[in-house]
């Protein structure tokens, strides 16, 4: 069978690569063509475009790059027609993928969606478009199945693929890791400022502003694979800061605490059982628009899944040096850490266990054969 897969960022690349491996187990004749990143390309060489070439954050940034985005959509449609896949698989990345899904359904392609757009967060009117344009939806968050059921749309809950990704990783020898990266024996506070240049620019300076207030710890920036060290270097003014690229899981596995940009990384940090403060700051225009259309009580996946505040969220003006120092002090306190560990274990139970990629691949393959 021929599979055309569209993923849009680092997390989509990770989950896409694991889905491709699982599809190969189901279908020994699987042929892939895909939009993704290095991890998907390590499974198959047929990469159409890397996600870093179309990485736009926020409403304002999308508008400013609208001509480029429209050109990419046209190119994608033409590429699909040339490949003639048996099934299209969309991974998150709703702004791009739902446009392709509408066109693909009209062209009678089979359309499957792995990792739902966050319609439960904003613009629920998109559900009718999803029902019209998507043949099968595979969701990874436990509350999503009930959410879609309320709109008479049956979806498959397959569990969260991060559980597999973290469980299957090679364990790190902490002594060797510290030695290889010239780290001291001080406890590590990880900084996860995101993967896009816009969010790193907004987040990293504030994260680094508290470094001198914690001399007994060392700070390690977990660099995104899509960005060069030279970009991060412009923000680093302190001595007690290290930089390690493309090893976020290794960094988290040896960290005592973390400052994390809202997104998938908040859930990854929780699954590594690392106490965290969640950070988010957008451009003024993007934030004002978001406030008017997003109806959620929380922005982090940890709190959304637990349906209560487990980790502190510092959003927009609350993300400042004074608040960040205060909240970091709190999560370094032993009593708070014990409670967070308990909450994190409960969170993992809610996510449904291992095997998300295998479950999704089996359902996709069986539906097209």
C-alpha cells in the first residue's frame, strides 16, 4: 500500500516515525511519501519537505506568511496527485492538514487523521468539517473520545504515543552524560524554550533571567534539532548555562526541575517525572486573538488531562523574572515535589498505556485492505 503522511513539527515527526515503523510491521510492501523531519526520514528516504521549512507560530505570523503557505498547499496537492496514495494520514498540524483533507475528500482519497486537531480548545465549528472530510480519527488524549462523541462523531482512542517513545529510548548513564557534555555535578534545571524561532525568542530570555538566583544548580538548554547553536548563543549571557542540542529526553532524564514552553514538552516532562513550571508568551496581537477564541481553563496538556492545576502556568505578563523565580523555588521544595510525583503517576495511568502507534497502524491498515 502507498501511504502519504503529513506532519508539521518536531512532535509530529517523532510520532510519524513511530507510526511508519508500525505500518511496516503491518504491511511489508508499505511505500511512503511524507512531510516531516529527520526521524521520519530515518525510517524512509522519501521526504517531500522538512517541517522547519514551514514553521510558523501564532495568528499574526501565519498571516504574514500567507502567500508562502498557500503556495505550499498547492504544491502538496500536486504532489499527492502524482503519488496517488491508497491513504492520506494527517498528523496534528490542523491549519495545513484540514485544508488538504477537504480537497482530498473531494478527490475521493481515503483520509485518516492521527493525533486530533485541538478543536476542544478553540473553533469547535471545525468538527463539522472534520466529520465531512476525515474518514477515521485516532485520538491520543483520554477526554477527546467523549468530546467527539458529543458531536456524534465516533473516533478511536489509541493511547498516547509519547509513552512508547519514552519507554523505548536507550537509558542514559548520568555520569557519562555529564562528562560527555562537560556538565558539573550540580543538580540540573532544564530549559525547554520550544522549537520555533519565534517562541524561543519570546521564552528563552525570561527563562535565563533567573539563572544567577540559583547558583547551586546548573541550567541546561535543550536545543531543538531545527535550530543552530549560534541562534541560542545570542541569548546566553551567564556562565552557569550549558547547551545540548537534539537530546531533550536525555536532558530530562537527568534533570531535577524544568522550565517548559507550553506544548507537547509539558507532557514529556511530566512523563519523565520532572517538576516543571509551564511558560507561554506570544506576540501581543496573537495573544489578544487567542484570548477571544480559546475557551480552556488551562494551556498545558498536564493540567488539561488531569482537569485541575497540577503544574503552574505562567502566561504572557505573568511570565516574568519575579514570578518565575518564585515558582521555581516552589518546585525545588521537597513537599511540593512529592505531590507532583504522585500527580504525574496518576496522569500516566489516564493516558492508556503503551502501544499507540501499533494500535493506530493496525486500524489504518485493516481499513484500507
